[in-house]
């Protein structure tokens, strides 16, 4: 019986030092760059002349976990304003990012929202909103920028 105990302890010691049992750190990849997003808006609905458009955009890396599910973290956001002139408006935003990720091969998710707001602060504060989520975009070359243009009827 004593020999079995010694053998069991010896096997545990050998197994604990084995590279198969060691927790290896996951490799990470740095991704940096920017997304330059232009919204060309045609205003088809009737909005008060004083309307201001607020354009918001957000990106988040698409991360796949070991079980195949998708996670999205961290998040970068930006917003800007545009005035409507003769039924059109242009919003341009730039979202810089710098992330260290376990898997950079999947790209990012882009979401945006366009709001027509009352800049006077009186009610109603929000006249109209339009948004889209989960637009997959590839990463730009490292340190570079990717330009995206959306032509929207608002």
C-alpha cells in the first residue's frame, strides 16, 4: 500500500510539471487605426427648419470565445452635429481605436444612429431617429484608416 501512495505522489509531481498541464497565456494582437465615416443624408420627412441632426457612431471588436459565441468589447463612440440645408445634410466622424485582442481576424461591428433634434431645448426634444447595428467591417491596415460612406434617406 505504501508503494502505491509513493507512486501516486510521484505521478502527481511529474504531471504538475508537464507542459500539457501548464496554463499557457493566450497570444494577443494589437490593432490600431481609425474609421472615417461619412453620412450623406437626404431628408425626405418634414422636419422643422430649426432641426439639427446628431450623428453618432460606435465600433467594437468582434471577439469569438472558445465556445464559438461572439463577444463585443471594448466600445469606441463619437458624435457630431449637422444642419439641414435644402433637404440634405452631411455628417462626418472619425473613430480612432487601439486595442489588444486575443483574436484580430474577425474585424469590428459598426453601429450608428441619426437623430433629428430640437436645438432650442423645447419639447419635443427628439423629432426623429434612425439607427442600424451590427454592421461587420474589416480592420484597416495597422495604424491606417478605413473610409466608410453611407447614403441614407432620413
